[in-house]
C-alpha cells in the first residue's frame, strides 16, 4: 500500500492542531483554571442575552414614565429611584448567583 | 433601541448602553475586589460622555448602591462582613458626609472650591498609595522571609502597623465593645465612629464612597483583617450611598436609568471581584490596591493643569 503524503494536508493538520491547542487554552493552563474560564465565558454569554432582553423589556418602557415622574413629584421619583436600584441589585444578584451555581454545580 | 447612542431623557444625554455596561463591569470588578465605590473613575467616565457633573455625581452614587449590594451579599456568603461594625460605621459615615458637604458649601462661598478640593485630593490619594505600597510590600517581604506567606483567606492577616492597631485598641473611652466576627476583643466605640466619620468627611468633600481611605483605615487603625474590611466597607457603603442617592435624587441630580444600565455590568463584575479575593492574601490585596488612588491623582492633575474635565 502506498501512502502519498500531501504537504498541504499535513500543513492544515498542523494548523488544526495549533488551533485545537489554543481552544484548549494551552497545555500550561491547569484543568481547573480552564474549566473556570470556560464557565465564566458561558456565563457571560448567557448574562449578555438576558441583559439585552432586560433593556428592551424594562428600561425602554420605564424611560418616559420616570421622566414624567421626575417632573411631577421629585420626592416620589427619589423613592422610586432608590427602590429600583435596590430591586435590580437583588434581582441581578440572584440571577448571577443562579448562573454561577448552574454552570459550576456548586456555590463559589 | 440603538446600542451606539440611547437617549436618557432625565439627564438629557445620549450615551451608548454598551459603554455604560463596560464601565460598570470594570468598576464592579474593582469594587468587589478592593471594597471601593470606584467613583473617581465612574464620575469622570460619565463626564467624558457629556453628562453634567451634578448628574455624574448623583447617578454614580445610585449605581454604587446597586453594585455594593451585589458585592456585599457575595462577601457575606464568603463570611467577609461584620454587620455590627458596618452598622456603627454607617452612622459615622453619614455624619461625616454631611460635614464634608457643608465644607464644600463654605468653600463655594469663598470661591476657591475647585482648587482646594483638587489639591487636597492629590495629596490624600498620593499619600494613601505611597503608604500602602510601603506597608504591604514590607509585610509581604517579612512573610516571605519567615515562609508564612499563604494564598487566600486561610492566611492570618498581618500588617506592619500592628503597633498602631494595638494602641487604638487600648484607648479606654467608654463604651468599649467587642467585634467577634472581626476578631477584635475590645475597642472603644468612639474610635470606630471617628474612623467612619473621617471616611464620611472625605466622601462628602471629595465625592463618592471614599472606600479608598476607609478600607485602609479599617485595616491599620481598627485592626480588621483585609478580607473583612473589604466586605464590611461594601456593606457600610450600601447604607451611606443609599442615603446619598436619596438626597441627590431630591435635588434632581440622579438619572436612575443610566445607573440601572451601568449596574447591569457592575452586578457581574462585583461578583467576580468578590470571588477573586479568595485567591489573594490580605497584604497582596493591599499591594494591588496601590495604583487605584493613583488613577484618581492622574485624573485630578489632568483637570487641574489643563482646565478640561475628563
């Protein structure tokens, strides 16, 4: 049986191997670090999608209402402002903690 | 919704939400890791895109509230928050912030507020950086010599200023309390109040949460371990910044929509920053903190020399 070595194929195999190595985030990186980094990137992607929806659904509709409220009653606006930021903080903390646990299977 | 420029009607500015989320994310990491509000970056960052200073200050405070809640909750889960200490400090901070604001009003009447605040902030920020660089590098070197340097919060936190801490703990002014969570057996309540009052004074005078001065004071003067100082400072900032946000909102200085967008980035950044503290020993966290006040020095010096606000 005769094997014909195709130089082009060999070169592309090397390139593929190099890319695979990069995709595996280099052999010098510890398995744990690689896993953490991967989880973080997935988490960031999921979070970005959620946040984009959040912008569309909530902030878009709240804008004009808040502007009107600020002109009508500044005291009510101040109360709503502090409630909104605390509410969002609690909600996003819950979302990010949930994502951390979901992707890593444990709480950090 | 346009991702390049979204109109925020309350402050009358057009800002890219991507820009706001990115700034929030970076400041969130820093806040979760060092326990600072990051106002010396967030304020100029908002100003740089055309927001008026009054809105930049008020909106930044609102975003700090949200970010600090996320980071403080994460630190609490890691056992890094002393609630008792945080509540006492919040009272002192609010009092100090009011005095700082009054000082600003006085300087406004005298007509030299910008110059005085700039010079004071350059001196304070630089001194903090130089002092922490000196102290933490000395502690890290001493640990290496003894071979006691370990990673993360398993290490018993050390500082080269333990002598000063001991003197502060011995001040016999009634009431003397204990802080079991922080490992402080006895300390005068007034020492804590004075420390938080000074932090609040700088917060009111220079703006933001003043974590850059309160966190080092908690470590060196009160003797709180660095991880606990970071977490407790964040908890304390939640209370004092909420007060500040409400006060600024009443004056019409808060665009809450900008704060909400910034906070979406800060929420995840703060979680990451808080988790990162697990991988660094106290003196190393302090050493990494050194460039943080210098960013403030650079911004203020630029503004002072050129007359342009970033």
